[in-house]
């Protein structure tokens, strides 16, 4: 439901254009042992404050409608309540309202957080994966014993667990469903990387990177068909993330970023992007060490607003302020 509400908001903004009053938003960026806050939008990225957490920030997540900022550290997942803040002032730093310690010996310094509807997913690598219900936060282990190496885990519609595993001849998709669920083996070039994301409309996009080009596949459970390529391969490699747009997808990684939209030519630019984010004002943020590129997705020319950026980003989220 939260994803559908966000999708409706994004369509409203897209249809009415820049005449709509923009929402007041801050960006929160993980930088070392700090969370640094910047005004959202295309203007120069000047920090308005930070939280010093005393341990490295591995990843950040705020689910739509949530008044908590989830911060992953090497040995624990914490949630911090959000209140106050303005375009020229960071929210006051609170004490953590939730602390979930990981198992002894688990090092999550290269881990990641992924959103669901009423849960989030924590992946520390090496088969150490948990889901966390938002209403009563606790670490619920995911059974990964039968999964191949480098399996990618996502939460789909209704927080159903999605598993994508690279293989020597392509990838496998496993998803719960009637009977034994959905299980597809898709033949493609041998992937050197695999990224994926669910859209609010329930479409799964899978980016298969062969080291030179990236092929985008899409899939919906309702179709019953296996994932199918969506357009020609993109001249892009090193893909690390896929972001859903109101229409189309934004991909980014170590070699650049690409924008694919219906009935428009693909845009591929060689600007590395470690992290990506799209806010409700339809600005896209592409973060890399020392640089933040902001795209106005309503600008037909997709002009880049490039700023020097002190942070070496580990996670990138937006926060409503002034409410």
C-alpha cells in the first residue's frame, strides 16, 4: 500500500510538472561514522548538519511513510526517530529507538538494506540475511541453505521474498506463489553482476551485466511468463542499482548511469554512481565519492547539476521536513 501511495504521488507530480509546489526534503547520506544532511534539489550541496554515531555507517534506509531512519552498522541495525529539521537545519540527533545486534562473528561492513512494504531486508553477504517487521522489529533469519553463491534477495509485493541467483548460463528467479511457486531459469550471457528492484506497480526489473553491456529484464508474477528482455542491451557495465521511475528505470554503477523510458531514446552517460535515489519532486540523485549529480527528470534535456560533495556515500535517502 505504501508503495502504491508513493506511485500515485509521483504520477501527480509528473502530470502537473514544476508548477506544483515542491516538497521540502533533506537528503541523508552516510559518510564514515556520520549521517550528513543536505537540502534536496539541484542547488549546491552544502551540509546543514550531521549526526555522529561513533561507528561506521554501512547503509541507510527510510521506508515511505516511516518516521524512522534505519542505520546499518558493521554489527547492529538501529532505528532513529525523526523529528524537526528544516531546509537549513538537520533534525536533532536522538537516541536509537531500536537496536538489533547481529549474531556474534557476523561482519556486516559490506551489507545492505532493502525496502519492503511492512518489512525491510538486511543482507550481510555470505548467506547471512534477515527480514525485519516494522511493527515489532526483530531479526527473522532467511533460510539461504539451498541458495547458490551471490544470490540477490529482495522483498516483492506483500513482502514476498524474491531470490535471484547468477548461473554459468544466465540467472534463476525464485518467487513464492501457488503450489511450488515461480522458478525460472533464464539463459543469457554469463553475468558479472546482477541488480534488481521492484517498482510500486509490482514489476520486477533485473539488470544483467556481462562486463561490457547490461540487459534489462522485466517480470510480473501475474503474467506467468518468464522474465523477458526490455529493449536492447545498454552500453553500460559495473551496474550496482536499479531505480523504478513513474515510467521507466534508472540504472547506475561504477562505469556510469543509464535512463530507459518508454518511447524515448535511452540516455547513457559515463558518470560513475555508487548510490542512487529518486525523490517525490522527481529529482534523481547520483552519488559517488566527491561528487553528487542531480537530474531534473522533468527536464527534456536531462541537464546535469553537478556539485562537489564532501561525503563518500554509504546510503542515500530523503526525509520530509517542515511537517
